[in-house]
């Protein structure tokens, strides 16, 4: 009897669901049929950041290149803009809720960038190690991000990451309208790869004697049979939690925030320009984000329900952007930080927030979905044996979740503010053993491993004087000279890029207003 998986059913018409469907259908085109059960409550679902979502730099290479879609095509279809970095505002100073950048005690500005670009390396070490050595020795007072990356001055000037001729200058991701993005993926997957869409509300699921899912039935009377099922229903987790009863491991002991309020704000790009980055601003009771699209931006405020009333949070968000409470369309989102004990159970694989969720502070722009789909394609199961790939998949899912959780907690923990009950309470929460061990090594001057690079970037920005430089650098004068040359090269490239790159508004205006090329029709 043939044991190959021939039918895959994706549950949930979400962005995660259609990414999964498109990726699978393109990878196994002609040998595996893919159907998407679009449940009514999820069909119009948006991301945890509201109507505007962040998209990872891996999206083009990891998805669209594989399904034969150009960047210009999908950006135009999804009202997309650039996301070259995340800009953190007011995480080092205490004070009231405000969007303006505050001045630090030494006269600097309270913002720093986390670019999409990887940290440059020199003599087998991250360049940040040499920056710490220079700072410790009094050789520089330059901020970590401006010294080690090309992007910060470009972000200050709101420069595009691409030249007008389409060449790429620096790595970047995107912001996009989530509804338009989801609909574009849906149309592409159905037209190019024959993915089938079934509309209906899940009623119940049939399982065989081994507990494997076999058929899903809807309230409307439809039935969808499959060999492998992907749960992409968001926090509802209709299959993994609702049918298979996989328990949820809560992370409230690490992160207090469990709610968000979102709004879309009109914006005059021609008059004020458009930011090619996400902004994350520390607030007295949480933090706020801003994600620009052409002519508007998505904004939100993350808070803890037991400390900030949702209406109070909505009023504060509206005040931040000059909106009249009651006249703006505000959306409230409640979420749970944590993960299902396993993401792959029997023949059901959960992706995105159906498997785990960390507050938007650690949002990787669907990078987790892309990464886990790559694993699923590589370790595709048979109907007779899913145990080995499931074990490896679950280990990877757990590791990625824990790293995201630790990243978000470290940002709160390292921020030098304790002016409100929220910040004091968040600072008192216990750290994971992994994060605590990393902090010990960081204070001792140990060079970060690759997986620790995001943590190292946060501490370099928020607590630059708390760690000694790596001791090995005292014995490597040639490496230090090579690093000095690299710092000079970065500064030189910053100047050149500032002079040659167009503004983000100029590039995006051309992109979104350029006439669509006519398609030749053969008679």
C-alpha cells in the first residue's frame, strides 16, 4: 500500500495558511494536492499587529522566488513599503507617553536601530566585539549601531534601501497591508498551483485507530479528507488545541503584556516622508509601534490587561497620534504568550501563532513560518512514519520560541527605567537559565555565539558599559587594525549611500504609481 502523503489540508485562511499552501504546492507541484479550509472566523483575520504587518527579509528568497513572483509585483499588490530596521525610541529614559525622541542625560538622543543586516565580522569575530574594545579603551564614543552598521544614518535620512534602478544597497524587509497580502497569496496559490479553497466552519474531525486525522467536516456539510493537516488558525488553534487537545505552556512568568490595541492613521507622505523602518516606542505601561505604508501607517500599543484598562490604552494610543477617541476605528486584541507543548502531533502540524506566540516586540515578520515550512518540506513525512520528523520539528519550534521570548524579555530587562509599576514588575520576573547564562558570559566579555547576536545588540545599545571587551583582543593587534579599517569602510559607505540613495517616499511613489505593463495576448 502506498504510504506517501498525497493530500495536505491547511486549516485557516490566514497569511500563515496561504504561505504554507503556496510553499507546499510549489515544492510538490503535481504530486501533492493542497486544500485550504477557510473558516469564517479566520478568513478576514489580521496579524497581531493589526491591519499592517511586518514581513521578513527572507520572504522574497524563501517564498516569492520559489513561486515565481517578482518583488515589484507583490509589493504593488499589497501596498507594501520598506522595513530596513526597527527603531527603538525612549527605551533608555524615563517619562510620560510620547512619540518624540527624548534627550538622554549626556545630551544624546534616545533611539537606536536594529537593522535587518547581519552583524559584520572581522578576523572571525563580530565587529561589535571590537567596538566594545574601542569604547572600553576610550577610543570612541560613537553609538554601537552607527559604528557597526551602514543603515542608521540612512534611516535618519529616510533613505530607500534600493537605488532607483532597482539595485539593492542594504538588506531589508517590508511592511504590507495584511488583508491585501493574504488575498494576493490566495489568488497566486490557486491560479498558479491549483490550491483548492473550501469555505466552512469546522464542525468536527474524524480520526483513525491510531489517532491520526483523516477527514474534517464543516457546519455547512462539506468534508475535506487529507493525509497531513496544517493548523494555521492563529491563537484559536482549532486542530492542535481544539481537536488534539495539546496543552498550552504559558509564559506569563516571563512577559507581562497580554493585550494590544491597534489603529490605522492617515499620513501625508509627500509632506512628511515615509519611514523605511518600524518604530517601537517605550511607554509607561508597555510599548507602542508604528509601521508605515504609503499614505498611512498602522499603530498599536501593547499593555497588560490587569494593569491598564483596554479603553485607557485605546485613549492613550489615540492621543499619541492626535486622533479623537470615539472617531477612530480601534481594534482590541487579547493574546497569550507561550506555546503548545508540541507543534507537531500525530499528522497535524501547527504553524505561526497556532503553535506559539510571543508579543509583537519579538515579531519576526512570518520568518518562523517560512523557517518551519522549509523544515517540513525537507523532512516531509510518510503516512506510516511521522515520528522522526516530528521530533526534530518540535525541537526546532521550541528553540525558536524560547529565543524570541528571551529576546523580548531582555529588551525589558536591560532597559534602564523603573519609573512605573509596570517596568518595575517586568524587571523582577525571572530569566530563563539560557538567558541568565548568556548575561554572565556577556559581563565577562565573552564573544556572542551566532544565536546570541540579537541579545548582544540589545545590550550594546541599552547597557554599553556593563561588559568588558573580549580578553583575546588585547593579544591581537593585527585583528584590531583590520577592525579599524572596517569601521572606516562603514563610515565611508554611509557617506556614499547618503549621497546616492533616493528617499523612501520617492522610490515607493514611483513603484506604486508606475503603470502596470500591458500583457501581450496571442490570438
